[in-house]
């Protein structure tokens, strides 16, 4: 019960940290490059915010083609070629959308 929940919370925190720390957020006083800023915004856009009823950009993109992003992630992780390719396309579409706004 509690251990499983704790492990899930820990895994989620580690996932967020791994997305954000490589983007320069840990370097105080050093402004990010444009590409680092884009990477940071892409990472932020990948997170659902259910408390604010905001879906992640990849979830919205996947839904626009009739797919659930969790299914795509699962297939990608299991090596389903179509989902691996689709995951790459969703990721690239997310980057392109953020780049267009920066």
C-alpha cells in the first residue's frame, strides 16, 4: 500500500527532475541559451496539470490523431515500432510548437 504509493511518487519526482535539471535550471545566475529555454518549455509542456484541468501538449497532439498518449508511451516502451515512431513524431511536434512560440 504505502510503499507502492511512495515508489510511484518518487518515480514521478525523479522523472520531473531528470527533465528539468539538464536544462540549466540548476545553474544560478546563468541565463539559458535559446535552445535550453525551448527544451525547458517542451519539458514543462509534457506535464499534465489535472489540478488546473490542463492536458499536456503531447496528450493534446495524440488526441488530435485519435490516440491516447499513455498508450503511445506504453507501446514505445514495449518496442512497438509504430508507437516508437509515433512517440518521436509527437515529441518533434511538441518541440516545433514550442519553438514557434519562442
